[in-house]
C-alpha cells in the first residue's frame, strides 16, 4: 500500500545512496541500482548510505550490502574512507 509519508522518503534515501556510491566509486551497474530500489526498509537504506560514505573500497561496501537488514557493523579501518590513501604512511595508523 502506498504511503504518502514514507514512500517519498524511501525514494530520497535510495537516490542518496546511489549518489554517494557514484561519488565514491564511479558509475554503478543497472543491476545494483535495481537491487537498491528493491530495498523497502528505511533503516537499511540509511545504514547503507553510511557504509557507502565510509567504506574503504567497493568490496567493503558490497560485503555490507550483502550482510542483510539486521547488520550494523561499521567498525574498524574497513570503514575509513581514507584508509586506502593513507596505507603505508608512517605518521598514520592505517591498515
């Protein structure tokens, strides 16, 4: 059933997630966009927006994307967006 209060918010969150993914990782596949539009839970979308903004790389984001609705484990250097850039520098603790 269509809800005028939540459905526009879901659309906004889906578009926000797609925009963050494009900014961080470049063009994304139509299949991934379709999978994002199949998400009906606002909490999941908001968690994925945070993951997209903070994942060190595409692989880390995909692991979080595939982890399910109950996941919320945005911990460690895997969610340091600068981790890949800072890797190997002596003045920063990066993996």
